[in-house]
C-alpha cells in the first residue's frame, strides 16, 4: 500500500484577502480555477474553501465564470464571422493564406440564441397498443387496481389498470 499524496502547503497569501481580486480577475479571463489560483499565489484548495464559507466570494466566483463564458462566446462568434487566417502550402512551401470560417460555430451560436428556430427536433410517436402484464408470485395478496388520481390519497391512474 502506497503512502497517501501529501497535501500541498497553503501559500503565504492564503490568509490574506489581497489574493481574491487577482484570483477572480484571472478566473474571469481563463475560466480555470487552477490557473487563477496560480496567478493569485494560493493553493487551488484555498479558493474552494473560501467559496464554501463566503457567499459574497461565491457570487463573485460565479460572476467571473459567467464573464469567462462570455469571452468564449465572443471568440466563437469571431471565428464564425471573421474566420481564422491559415497558411496554404504547395509542395511543402507556404504559398499563401486563406481565411477559414467555422460553420460549426455558427450553428452552435444559432442553436444557443434561437433554440426555437434552430434546435434539433425529435418527435417520438407510438402507434398500437400498450399491454401491461402484472405477474404475481404464489402467496402474494390479490392486486387492487388503483383509483382515479388522488382519490385514495396516492397518485392513482385514470381508471383501472
């Protein structure tokens, strides 16, 4: 049996409140807790502990993550509309550049912002009968069919089963 991995020591900034602004700014920029903790100079467990005990910090954390998601959306939109310049090669040598657009990102953005128009539509229909078979083991008490909803205080069904 191997020894457990020792916990990382808390950074010297862990007890100070000045790390929080750096952490939250980096979290907003990257959306990554580990990167934000490194930038703030604290162990990554420190912000998680603070989040559990400080509602204002938890709210600021959530706001920072929303900002990070907004940045991702802006970049997706830029790549969909403006494209990305990529080199073109011929016989191993670069001979030009081309602007590549992302139809996939365009579709994702449309589905996110206009789901009523662009979401995937799936319809499942059933035709025919549904047969319910209830099997009893010998010695089980007889089955009483449920009554209409709520009549006996339980969920019931519409009519007997």
